C-alpha cells in the first residue's frame, strides 16, 4: 500500500531541506571573505561543506518520498526518509513522512 501522506510530508521536508541548503551556501559564500580576512578561511569552507550536505540530504529525502509512491518500495522509502530526516538536522516533516511510510508498509 502506498503512503500518500508520507509522500507529501517527506517531499515537503526534502524541498525545505534543499532550500535551507541553498540559503546556507549563500550565507557561507557571503561570509567566507570576512572569515578569510580574519585568518579563519576554514570556517567559510566548513559552511560550504555544510550547505552541500544539506543539498544532498534534501535531494535524497525527495528521492525517498518518490519511492513511497510505489507500493512495493514504501518500506524502503520510509526507512530512507527517516534516515535522511535525522541526518539533515532532525527535519520533523521528513521524519514524520518516513514513519507514516513505515506504518503504511506494515499493513
């Protein structure tokens, strides 16, 4: 059985994570020159790595949400949504979507 509610919540959570990653990259890029002038250039690089991780986790959350549309992949999509929701900073929408996907897979 597919999980429509799980799909929608995980999709929204993934989109918000991607947008947060873009916002993080913009902020890190803007502040990297300030950090470099203070001799802390590694902080700008760390912010860019964090933004890229957010983008990757958001894209993988979206992929997991799409997997939940297929009845035979609901459990896998739910597990992946749960994992990437936790890894992306406890994104509550993605986590709830993953849980709903797992509940739908258990029926």
